[in-house]
C-alpha cells in the first residue's frame, strides 16, 4: 500500500476511534434511510430497565485481504454508532473455502444474512434458492446508475440477485512504442495480426517477449485467450477452444522463450521495467495494478480496445440470504455500504473500481485517476461478455482443475494438447491436427 493510502487509512482509524470515545449524551437517534432516499428517524428500542436492546444481528460473510477486512470492520463500527440496535458480526474466509463453506451453511440451515460474493457465482446460488431478490434495494434511477457488466451476471428469472460493490477487471495492455515499431497504431485485432507484429519486432530485436500473464492465476489465462476480438466471447464464457485459441495455447510451448510469467499484481515493478526497456510487447494487468503505477509509466502503455467489453470483470456484489430473518436490516446495511461516497473512499484506498457510473470522472476531467476512475472505463464496463448461465461456476471449477497441474514454463506440446482435448472433449486425433496456415501459431524464424 502506498504511503498516501496508508496515511488515509490511518487517519480514518483515528477518526473512528475518536468518534467511539465521545460520550453519548442521552439516547442516540437512529437514522433510517428508506429506499426512496428520504431520511426518517426513530428512537432505539429500550428494555424495561431503560437500557438499549439489540433488535437485529447481521451475520455477514466476506472473502478478502486482511487489510480490506480491517477497513470493513471500521466501517461496521461507524455504522453501529448511527444504528445502535444493529449488531454486526462479519467473518472473513479464504478464497478457497468461501463458496464451499457458504453452501454448507445453507444446507445445514445456518446461513449468513449477507455475503459479498464474486458476481460469477451469484446465479448459481440464486438457482438453488439460497438468495433473496435484491430488486427492492434499487429505486428510482439507481439501477440506471449501475455498470451493466456488473449487473448482467446478477440477473436471473426476471430479478436482480445482488447489489454490485466494485470490480477489478483484467486489462490487456500493450507497449506503445513497440506497436509503432510493428507498424500498428492500435493493438492487433486478431491472432494473425499479433504474429505479424511480433515477427516484425523480433527481426530487429529478437529479445522482445511477446506476452505476459501470471502462471498461477487461471483467470489471467482467460484474459490472455480473450485478448483478441474474435475470441473475447468464447474466453469469457469458458467455451471450447476454437482454432485460434488452440494456436495461442500451443504458441506458449512452441515459443516458450518469448513468453513471460510475472505476476502483474505482485511483481508490478519488474513488469514495468520490462515495458520501460521495450523488451515486452503486451501483458494482462489487473486494474488495481494499472492504477498503482505512475502517470509516466501509464504513458508507455496502450489499453486494448476501450470500447470492447471486458473478458474478466472481477466484480463483487452483496447478496441477501433467502433464509435471513433480518432482511430489512440487511437491506439498509447494503444500501449504506454501497453508497457513492463509500465507493469513492473504497476506490481511493484499495484501487477497486466502483460499480456506480456517477462515481466515475466526467469525460473532460483533469484530476488524476487516484481520485476518481477515468471516464473511458465506462465504455469497457457498459456491457458484459458472459452469457447468462447458472452453471458458469461449475465450468470455472473445472477450468481451475484442468490447469492445476500444468507448468507453463516447462510443459511439452503433448501436455498442452492433452489440456485442449480435455477441455474440448475431443479425441486425440482431433486436438493434434494443427492447421498449417499463416496463423498457425508459428513465427517466421
């Protein structure tokens, strides 16, 4: 975390601690914001002895880093000052255990009231009857203020089953000067154009690497396969590999020396050194990493088609349990925690993009992206490439399993062909027929 963001978080901690230490004179007034946005007030409930009582206890499940979890704990403490009748118990799960544990909680009849869930898993939980529709939280024009790439995965059976919080989309970035050296004014549109550009570059600079993605992150394989216009939809939906995608995969083995496998989030400095040295053509890069680099470093890069949908949005949403006995309290909590001011604060601290369009900078804003996300992102997030599918998460679990034992840096072409056959359900002879054409994944030297 940068020094500026650390100081912001530290100041937030001090402010909340100071607020908690201020003696409360008399009974506090609970401000309730109904879904029409008009505030009303009510006195907290009291027991027969005059003491306040807890009217609602919200059990909330999340899966996030320790730093972000601490932030949400502070937000809950602040929330409790204005809502003394509500007790909040938030539990943080590891990514690997979250979905399984939450399903088990429903099956044994002891689910959480609210969950912060990856968008791609929401339909699955809705289909199984685990969720309560979230439509009532959206009123007036509030739904129109949501980015469609984040609401589309939440739709099923005529309802919305979650309230978007944020996203961390995977961008594909290109070294601007290397594109010019390859006679391109914009990133290549398809696999053949990519190979042509790489051939031109390596004729004069054979040390140039072609592409980078994290070898330990299966979602970045999706972004790599969906880097071109004709493969975006197939990659986003984890569909069977088409010929150009097979060529991409075989290329990583046949031309392993041109590939790079730095983790863009954990090895951002090393990645930017490669771009600065003009030794890397392109890379998958999460928005959070892109936002963290300097303005000068961003000038080195071109983001792939800013009008095309994102293949991997990395969106998260709050969902309501269908078995919750605290639905009204849960709705109020979600409504406040996804407000525009909360989304701006969260973005400035954790680099995750807000879900509300109104939070983004206007088209001609001069402020840096550290204050508000840039307007051009709206074009990439206004539509979703993923086709509605309640069983998408099953495909994802299979995707992770298929790649679990694959080593990108040392595997053979036969091992890659096995991956292709397994994913496509092909016979051995089908997958090993590599088409011999200009775009067969081969470089000219």
